[in-house]
């Protein structure tokens, strides 16, 4: 379990995290959801012992990460995919991490396979795309086979294929019994697979709720889903007994052309995300048909007040 208690971080006059307390329950995906500057990354850095809190505590299994024995076997984190030394190969990078963490070198090839990066194991990292760097970061986090995984902004400005891949990976982590804490600002993606939300604004807790409770505030029971593989997605949903309806043709919306979409009950959004991840199908858009998730999020944080001092 992940916990923060009255966690506060001040940089000079800037209050980045303000008296933040929340719990990420075991075996579930919890999302820190907030705009840029909300304090998400700072919170994760304090959790991982990279920044020291001004006050309060961030705990994993009841302890600060620095007090954990062999921490890489307790928690794996992907906080910055760009920090790696660019002139090593992926395999050498992971071997170095394994040796420094006292882990078996046999884990290196295992995690490269797990993230579908074995084909590039001996390529220099400076040749990697952003998507490949994300996979390498996930591989590094998995070296110690930890029960807790922490990921910062995996969906931010990613290619659709990378978004589909990371969605599937995070969902699989929970199926394997891991606890996942993910921070991002892409509301529709987070709502597709996260089970619990911790909504932040200017470093403060706005709301901690289940995703079902958040979605219920949209006032809509219909989810609109677009995909370049729409027919395959429709077939996969029907095979699982999930009813759909369709907008059959390209239509004009707010002056722009939009491809056909599927309409699914909002309550089944987790099933849609799981099926899309399992079948490796890209979801290019996920919205509610009346009040959007983004509008609900904006309403919540606008009610939270201004910038703390």
C-alpha cells in the first residue's frame, strides 16, 4: 500500500505540494490526476526518496523508500525516461541497474521480452524513439519484480500505439496482483483503466474518489469510442457480450470531420479498455456523449480555489 500523510514540499516561496494525504490501495490502479504544475511529479519524487518533504511522510508498506531493504524488489518507478546514458545499449543499461541493485542478471533478458524490446536489446539508446524509451523505463522498473509500480505521465504526447501498449501493461500489472500508482493529466485515458482517482490542483487534494464516482458526475450514461480499428473493436466487444451502437458514417462536428464511433454504456468503460489492451487495438478518442470528463474535471478544480502561497 502507498500512503502520504500531510505531505508538503516548498521550494523557496513556491508551495509545490500542500498538506497532501491519500492512500493507494493494494492490487488496484490509483491515478494522480491534475494539470501541469499540480504537484503530481513532485509527489512521486518524494515517494521515491528523490526529493525530501518539507514536512509529512510518503510511505510504501508503512516505510519511507529509503528504509526499505532492497527497495528495487519492493517498488519500481518510471519518473523520467530521458535520464539514461545514451551511448549504452538497452541490455547494458539494464545489466548495470541489475548489478547496482543486487539483482540477478537473468532478469535482464526476461524484462526485455516482457516489454517487447528484445529485438532492440543491443541497439544504442540514443537511437530509441520516445515509445521505446518508455518501454525501457518499464523494463528497468520490473527488474526486481516489485509488487508496486509507479509511473509518471505515460500518456503525455505519446503516439497512439504507445498509449495502447502502456494501457495494456498497466492493466496487466493489476491482473498480476501489483499495486499501480500513475500520474497523468489525460483525463479520458485515466478514466478508462484507473480504479481510484486522487485529483490535485496547485499541490492540494481536490478529491479522492473511485473512477466510477467521478464518471457519475458527468451526467452521461453513454461512452463514445473512436478507433482506426473500429470494426475489430466492435467484434471483440460483442464477443464478450457488451452491446454497442454505432454512428455509421463520417460526420461534421464543430466544423471538423469525424470518423464513425461506437457508443457503449459508460459503466463498461473498464471492459472496453481491457479488451482494447488485450487485442492491441488503438483507441483514438474516448469521451462521454453529453458532459465530457474534461469538463467535469475542470469544474472540480475550478471549485478548489487559486494558487497557494
